[in-house]
C-alpha cells in the first residue's frame, strides 16, 4: 500500500466517522509522513481533545507544531505529554519528551 493510498484510507475513515479519535491519530501520522503538517496538526488536535493520550500523541503534535514554526505551542504540547506519560507510568517516554523540551528551550 502506498503512502497516498494509506492517506486516502484514513481520510475515508475520518469522513465516515469524524468522532473516531484513533482514525484521526492514524490520519495525522500518515499526513506527517508525507509532510502535510497543517493537516496532521488539525487531526492531532482533534485526537488530543477527545482521547486520553499516554504521551506519544503529544510528542507527535509537538513535532508537527515545530514544522509549522509554532515552537511555543510545541513546548506546551511536550509539557502535556510529559505529564501524561508520568500519569500512565511511562518514565522512558517522559524522559524522551523532557529531552525534546530541553532541546527546544535551548534553541529559544
């Protein structure tokens, strides 16, 4: 399956059921792979507003926000991801997100 067909598959899933947060997350990931950062951000925002993410989604959201030049928002996404990772008992993920946050704060 090509990247375009995966993207179209997830777009179709979201069109059929826009309230499905996991379809939104899948679409966001596929959009990120092909550099469609604005589309990915839209779907990550919808996913994060309706799903109790364990940290990974916030990290992906931060990645997209940086690509869009929205670094302050990316920092906040990482902070939220760190909190979620701790809440769900994922210290390794919390550490990785903390390192990314430190790198962004060092580039300010």
